[in-house]
């Protein structure tokens, strides 16, 4: 099942560290089948408030997503982001093919 690395970055300070992170992250994703689905961009907020930026990276499964996050290549650049951005990051699985919201209704 597809798994996603998601980050909600409320504030990012652009500078040499973030530039280095952006220049190197793509190479860390390739061995694990990761690819950007969303990388910032202007959100059209329909309800509530949305401060910051959303990043979503898809992986073939949770094991590969976790392996990417724990990889020496990614760990080497992670401090470039964490020292210069305020936000939250997490891994989450998608839903299976054919999923319907009604599947969540208790019987």
C-alpha cells in the first residue's frame, strides 16, 4: 500500500542550509522509490486557516518510506531542514483501491 511522508512546514527560513537540502533531497528519494506529489505551492484555503507549506512524498510502502527517513543519506541533510523550518513531519499510509468513506461507519 502506498505510504506518504508528509510535512506541514509553518515557517521556513531560506538560506544556504535549505538550498543544500533542496539540492540533495531528490537523490535520497530515488533508492526508495520516493517521489514528490506536493512540494509547497499556493493553497486555496476553503475553510479555516492554513499557515505555511505542505510537502507530500509518495513511497511504494511504509517500509520504504521509513527506510528513506532512516537512511544515512537523508539523515545527513535532515538537520539542514530542522534547523531552518518549524513544522511537523510524519508517515501515513494511503487507503486501498476501492476504499469508500462509508467503510469507516461502525456496524
